[in-house]
C-alpha cells in the first residue's frame, strides 16, 4: 500500500499525534519584516519503549482474565501499526472490536472481529464489552466519543498507547503500557502467547452480534435502508477503495456495518464531526491515490454546506463519486430528538434537483430510482471516471426502529440475562 511507506517515512520524523497543524499570527506580527531564517531540519525520532515492569504487570493481568477483549482506537490507525496489530491479534487469539476511527487497522474479515462501537453503549457490540472481564484498549484517543463507558463494576482496562491515558469519569484504566505501540504489542505477545485460557462462550457472542448487524442488508424495499446502502457500497468498493464520510446519521450505519480490510479506507470524523467535510476529504484522497476508487458519502444537508467544491473537483479533473443520501432533512438530529422523546420540529428542508445541479458544474448527475439500480449506477460512475454525483433516497425509519427500539430491547434482554 502506498500509504505504508509514506507513514513510515513520516513516522520517523513525527511525534504523536501526527496531523495537520494550524498556526495563526496576529496581523501586526505577520506584517513585520524578518531576515531569512533557515528552517530547523527535522531529525529522526525513536519512540520511547514501555518499561519491562509495565509490560509484566499488564501481561499478568491479561493471563488472569477469562474473557479478555482488545479495543482498537483512533491511535491504532497508523500505517506502521498494521503489521504489529495484526500479529498481536494472530498470536494472542484475543477477540477485538474497534472504535469508529480505529476501523481497518486489523482486517474486519478476521474471525476474531467482534464489531465496531459506533455508539457508546447499548449496541450489540456492547454485549461483548459488557461480558468482557478485561479490555486491552489500544490507542484510545478522547477526541472520539467513548466507545464504552467504564464504571465501578468494571471492566478492568489496560491502556496501551503512545501517550498516557486522559483519565476521566468514563475512562480510568487500571494499568498503562506507554511507548511505541508496535513494540509494546510484540513484547506483550511474547509474554502471553499460549498462556491464555479464554472462555469459549465468549467467542459464541460473535456470530450473534454480526448476524444482528447484517439484518436487512439484502432487503429490496424502496427507498433502500441504510443497511442495504452500506452493503451495496461495500460491493462496489475494492478492499483498498476509500470511502469518505460527511457527518450525518449514515455515519453510524457505516461505522457499524461497513467491514474494512485495509487501514484508512473508511475516513470519518468522530471528533468535531463537521458537516461539509466529506467532499473535500474525498477530493484529497482522490488526489493522493488516483489509482484507487474514492467515494464521498454525504447527507443532503452536509453536502449542501460545501457543494461548491464540485467546481474544484471538476476543474482538477479528479475521479471521484459522490453519493448523496436524500431524506430532505437533518436526519441525525431527528434521530436524536426521537431518542430523547423530543418533538420533531424544524428539521426538514427542500433540495435542488441534484442531477441538474451536478450538470451545472460540468459533472455527471444520476438519480437512483429503484434499489436494484444502486450497484450498477455506482459501478458505471467509477468505470466512466470524472466527477459523478449520485442521489439516492434513504429510508431512515430504520434509525428509530433499530437504533432506538430494537436496541432498547437488546439492552433489557441483556440486563435480565
Ligand atoms: C457544521 C455542522 N453543523 C451542525 C452539525 C450538527 N449535525 C450533526 S449531523 C446533522 C444533520 C446532518 O444532516 P444530513 O447531512 O442531511 O445527514 P442525515 O443525518 O440526514 O443523513 C447536524 C445538523 C455538525 N455536525 N456540523
Ligand atoms: Mg439528510
């Protein structure tokens, strides 16, 4: 993967956390004259290594657990961690789940994958979380909403990270292994490989959780369900294809239901979650990886916050497909209102004719009129190349049906179990 070598190169010169930096100068300072100052050249950085005592303590705790579970958080999404993380999972055979931003760091095709925490509690994956007696939390970053909530009753948590945990009411690990995460995991695996006695019933949860998540993925009703849309997008995206999400209700569905096999192939923002970011992030991905399929998935509200970037995409001659999920509403806020039993008020709006809107920028516009056409429309757009906008209506009845009512049932089932 092209990204791996870039990551390795950057990794040697960048301390954690890598990412964009915003520098701002006051106008008067920016206006001052200065002599030419040479930039300080970057020097290679070797990350600190976790002390043996911390590794021994963590290994002992893991060996005592009967239902250990690994969590892959945002900090595990580093190209250089793909191999060490996969090797840790392979060597220890401890089941794992990931956060939204930790998706792909170990392939979701693995038979130890338990799911993705798109909500903080109460989702099917939380059955595994609630049943676990120990969680090895790798790369948890508090920019993400909590993937699970700690409480006085448990679970025991070991934080493995480049940097120490930000301790708060919902996250207060009992042990920490701080240092180069790849190396920490290899040293931990050396200590625990072959010494674990995992409760076989624990793995039994996996098929149940994944079957629940697969529900309605093949349904042909029109407008299509979010589950069907995620399923069809997965069909047309190769393993290294990049899906860039804007921010709206579908992000939860993509996080839960889209199985990733390669790191950084589902780009989403689980931190500030700014609407309007989906199209520009897809444009950047298309510029960096012109040989990979790139799809922006946007809600109608979020897309219209930055839709003028279509002009840039067309001008730059990018190959990018934009899928707009039309519900003529701020669907996510409607869902939040429903969760809290508040009235549904002021959240609907009208849309332009997206096909003609795309054409007015010199892009291709398509409207999906029956569920069976979604795959062929996406496929045709990718084959044609250039900028394509595809509008598909979405049936968001599923938000309340699954993510409110069904999960309420699932939690009470769990509580009485
Ligand atoms: C700039 C910005 N404003 C407001 C929000 C709060 N917000 C989160 S999702 C959402 C609604 C998104 O609507 P849409 O893009 O149509 O997606 P849908 O949920 O309908 O699929 C809003 C208003 C935000 N995240 N970013
Ligand atoms: Mg919408």
